[in-house]
């Protein structure tokens, strides 16, 4: 008698994690070999793009803002937000950070100052409704035959009639509504997990985009979540997971991705 | 004194509303301090988020409250994670109001 291995167990055997994340699926979609190096081989990343470190550090500062509000404390002042930003940078070895042209830790620190000021001055720093989650992890078996999906939601708010998923992004310039719609895959999946918290309420998906410009803008984009798009995302996850299970790992060279890929050396050495 | 009574009434109104909300949501988790009559129904309620649990612990620490005792006496649970989302929200609001000097429990 053949006993099928539970997808969570299969994932744990393959990657050491008994779940999949949107980030992992997205990594596979952009380059299956990069997924292999990171999630199957567990190779340490030799370099990390400054934009990733910067975005993570801004997230840490924003997270502090909402944690303090949820705990009934006054909103942190700018110095506290910047301290959270700097603390996130200090977790990184500066030598491994791949900075862009005319960019260094100091110039990014000045940019963070401007962006966090803009954030503090915006309505988004004082969300209406009740905060339910900050960097909240939710996990459910969303797609039959696939491991649980693990979601980390930047901000989850209950407005009374709606559950709002708000995802914070840093961007070079202001987004168009189309850009928001095209980036919505992650939020569409997360909407399924959040809906289970309260099936009676509508789930609203939002991107809060902070621009990395001289005068930073803080914009809110609402994304429509319809059944067809959610189902399409589920089918994508299903196909990607089947490919991972089948061991389909190959390089997907890209002039956009390769220059900042942390696995350039092992990729060149890979022979299939 | 009259103001305190009004505040106390508002606080209890909030708790009563939370209790009604829970009932409407099908959760048998009264906010009036009684034990849930059916453990299975509590386990079916959507649990408080990790952020809510952390916030409750932080607020209780700041106010030097015995959170476990409050949870046990009022909701019949031992940990903040065992509250429902609605219960956790109501309790956070109540404790925040208390720490802001607007509550009835000081």
C-alpha cells in the first residue's frame, strides 16, 4: 500500500520548511535555479541589494509606529523611527550590501529621514479602525495538494465592515493604478487567508507606496480582489509547486535580475 | 464621581457590546467573566492574532496588571492567544482607555 506524503512533509523534506511563501513561489517564477540555491541548497547569499535592506529597514520603522499605537503608546517620534531603521541596517554586514551608483549607507540614511517624515505626516501613520495585526503571520492550506501558504501581512485593520490588508512598499517613483493591479498577486492570496478570520466582512486590499524621491510621496492604492484572479493565483502556486516537486530547476538569465543576483558564482558553476 | 460612573457605564457597555458581537458571531465566549459552557465552541473561534497577544502583554506589563488572572477570571482562558479576535480587541481598547486615564478600573 502506497501512502501519499502530506505536502507539508514533502516541503519540509525538500526545503526544511513545512510551508511555502509567496516570496518562494515568486523566486521560482523569476528564476528556478535561484530558488534551488536559496530554498533547496540553502546557500547563503553572498550579496544583498541595498534596495532590499533599505526596504526592510523602512518596514521596521513603520512596524514600530503601529506596534506602539496598538499598545496604546503615543506615536514614536522621528528619532525613534530612525533608530528602528538604523537597527535594521546594523543586522547586516555592510560589506555584503550591493549599493547602487552614487549611493551609500549615509545617503540612504538621509533618504530614510525624508521618507519617514513624509510617512509621519501622512494619514497612513494613524490608520482608522482597529489594528488587528502588524507583520502578522497567517498560515492555511490554501491550495489542495500543496503545502500550507505562510503569509506575513504588514498591517491588518478591522474597520467594522471591512478587513483591510495594507502592504507597504518603497518605490523609485509613484505607482500607476495598473502597476498596483499587476503587483497584486501576493495580496490576492493573502485575501483568502484573511477572509477566514471573519467570513462576514469584505476584505480590502491596499498598497501603501512610499517613493524614494527628493520629496517622498506616500500614496494609497486599492486593488480589486475578484474570484477569478484569486483562483488564477492558486493555479499558479499549484503549477509552481508541481515543478519544484519534480525537481525542475534551471537558470532563467535576465539582464534585470542577474546583475544583483546573490548566486552569480554558483550559477556560473552549475552544470545541470 | 458622576463622571467616573459614566465612564464605568461606558466601559461596561463596550464589554456588553463585545459579548453580543461574540454571540452573533457564534462564539460562546461571554465577556462577563463566566466560563465558556462549551470548550469545543471556544476552540472554533478565530484566535487573537499574535500582534494582539503581544500588545496585551505589553499593556499589562506597563500597567502592572496580572493579565493571567484577568484572563482566567473574565474569559476562562490562561493565555491572551486563547482569546478570540473580538475579545482581544475589546480588552486592548479597555486597557488602553484605562492607561489614558479614561477607564473605570483605577
